[in-house]
């Protein structure tokens, strides 16, 4: 079986879906950014800035995590497959980061800044990935993406601006696509798992998505 061709086909299909989601997300902020959200009350702005900055913090973390993990991957076929996926996912997170920062500024807030490093030890302690080999690095990335998808679902519901609710939900679908893409990579490399193991991505079925070390 040609794993490389299978992966390329999966990524090509995924790119169409993901690009559309990001484009829709970015366009949702155009009216807000252009008008500086003048019509919104101060309390609504403060609420939405806080939630958007929470999301921005985790986008910074995701960008850092993929860069950090990239330096730990080997030059084997497995390592190269994981790296290719990591770079694709990271590119999406950078777009999320930039749009979220612009949205925070449009509401009169100050975007949270990236930190020099982030603590992922809680995932490692729970056996939801590690940085000791290529496979475990991919499992760690999967756990982070699953939690990102869950977080966006919960956080978007707390936003007060309708356009932002829709936009936040669209990022959540993108994070779910990242999780599915990681599971698809495991499948293409010969691991017998379902790419989409459950009908929902939520705290109730989180364990169905995670791959333990």
C-alpha cells in the first residue's frame, strides 16, 4: 500500500474543508474590525474580549507545541509523516491566532501575548502522549486538538456577539478536523482505528478520541 499517496489524498480533501472554514471565520470579523464594534456595549465587549483572549492563549500554545514537537521528531518515515501533518495543523493555528488577535483589537481589547513556552506535563502524566518518540508526539498533538475542539464549543456559547458565536464554532470544527487528520495519519500508517470514533467531540466522549501511550 502506498501510504504517501493515501496521506496526500486525505490532506487534499481536508484542505478544501479547512480552508473554507477559516475563510468563513475571518470574514465574520470584517464588519467588526471595520466598524470597531462601536455599537456594542462595554459589558458585551469585555465579555467577548475575555473569551477571545482565552482562545488566543490556546492558539499561541498550539503554535508553540507544534514547533517544539517538530524538533523532537526523527527523520524516519513515521517522523516525516507526523511532521508534515504538524506543519499543516500549525499553519491553521497561526491563521486562527492572527484573526483572534485582530478581533480582540477591534473590540478595544489588548490581545494576550505568546509565552516563551507552555506546560503540557498534565497530558504526559495522564498518558495522553509524550515527547519521547514520534508516535507519542502525535498522540500528544491529538489530545491537544481534541481539547481545543471541546473548548471552542464551550467558549463560543458564552460569547454575546452573534457573528463571534458563529465564527468561534467554525474554529471548533477546524480543531475537530485536526484531530481527525491525526487519527487518519495513524490509520494510514497501519494502526487499525476509526478516523472519526464518535458522533460528537465533547467531554462525555473525549476518551473515544484520545490515543493513550
